[in-house]
C-alpha cells in the first residue's frame, strides 16, 4: 500500500501501456459496427450497458484528468499550459486529416474530382476546429455497412479539449490551488457531473446531447483530477481496486443499479486505472521506454478499419486483423515523426520555478 503522492512525481509508470491497451480496445470495439453495421452487438454491451470502446474512452478521460490537472499545477502559466495541450493534440490530428484526404481523393472516392477536392478543405478545417466535426467526403465509403463516416472517433476530442479548458479556467481563478480549496472544488465538480449522468440515465433526452456527453466523459476526467488534488490522502492497493470494481458491477443487479452504476463505476474504474498505472510491475514498466502510440492508434484506426471493410474485410475479426498492424505502423510513424518532435518544443523551454511543496520535476511527455 502506497500513497498516490509518493508515486506520482516520477515518470516511471505503466500509463503508456494502459493507454495503448485502451486505444486497441477502441479498435476492437469499432470492428463490430464497421464490419456488421451500427446495430451490431459489441463486447461487454449487454453486460455493462456500454461498449468496450466507451469503456476505453472512459479510461482515457480518467488518465487525462489526473495528468492534465497535475500539468497545470506544475506549470502555473496559462500560455505554457495551452501551448502544451495544443502541441499534444493538433499536429498529429492535422497530419492524419491531410493523409486521409490524400488517400481518399487519390484512390477511394467515386465522386467527380472537382466536387471531392472542393469539399476537402472544409473537411480538414472543421475537424481541426473540433467543435463541429465533418465525417463524410463525397464518394467515399458510400456503400459501407457502417455508413459513409470516415473517422467516427474524432467526436471525443472536442470534449477532451473542453475539459482541458475547464482545468485552465479553474486554474487561473485559483480554484485548483493545492489544499482544501482545490479538493472542495474537485468534489463539487465530480458531484455535479455525477448528478447530470444520473439524470440523463433516469430521463433520457432531458438534457441536450452535448451536455449529456460532457457529463459522461467529464465525470471520469473530474474524478482523475480530484485524485490528483487529494493525492496525499489516496492509498493505492490492487485488492481495493478489484473490490471497488466488483462492488460497482454488483450494483447492476439492484433496482437502482442502472442510473447509479455509471458514476460509481467511473469512480471505481479511475481508482483501478491509477492503481494499475503506478503498480511496480517491471514487465509492464519496460514498455514506457518504447513510446506512446495510443493517440496515433486512436485517430488512425477508424478510417483504416473503414478501408478494410471497403477491401472486403467484413467480419469483425478479419477487420481487426487487417487494421491493427497498419494502424500500429501509422501510430509509430506519427509518434516518432510528429508527436514526439512537437512535444520536444515545449520541453526545450526553461522550466518555471516549482510550486510550493514540489521538487523540480519533468512533465510526463504524454500529457
């Protein structure tokens, strides 16, 4: 048993591997609707009421909430914080969008060239903006079982960036300051998100769709942030993590299990992810030195899986086997040629003096 505050300062952890597994889980989950159509039953969906892909996205948001809150606490500069976030998200996203347009325009579209290339710049710009993603290009994947959406994974990036901006806003107003004020702020935000999630479960359609999604994804993000703010009091133990997950799953059998399950499960999942992320398992930690390929897998997988279906890989397993190695190659190239060089721009600048109670530490490269 170790306190979270004892293990979080360093970069020797398992989070690169956990993110890789989560990104791969999204690929596995998407193989079912891409190969069989949107109504296809996906792994875990019947048991948990959520797909494997959604579960993996919750893991992403939990990890981001923890590390993004830590990042602002260490940075204490709004321009530097926003610059770091932009360097993490947008260079690889722009490269993926340009590559997608090039491949679709040169080899895949069945539309006239003029109409395709006229639609290409708005496609790239709308997806870079994140606010109103564009999922289709003329003449591309028109006969696909899933439909013509080229990259159905991009919608979550808007909510992730929105959470980043929330951390920035709370940070500059002093509400995330170390101590009692920050913990109270974190608790209030978690309870607010949890209440919205429960309300959405009890009365579907009552809240606007974007607000429902923000609460759903913002809840694990906020819990991750609260764990950082309360790190002095959080004790990590694999047995407690397993018990928490089991207890949350047991709620599904109760009369109020369905609406209450989501927030309880999110809290148990976040604790389990952080516990496993800092578990001293040498075999897992060896992967940290390889690189962080999770973002590349996440943004490249969907269009490559649609391409696989176009080429005839129309069973889920066949689609996975086609897309996984090609996606991994794209992710490796993205990390070493785009993401890592972009992140080095912020790491090359002189560090600010550490905040009170912190030793000078390097910010983790992923976040």
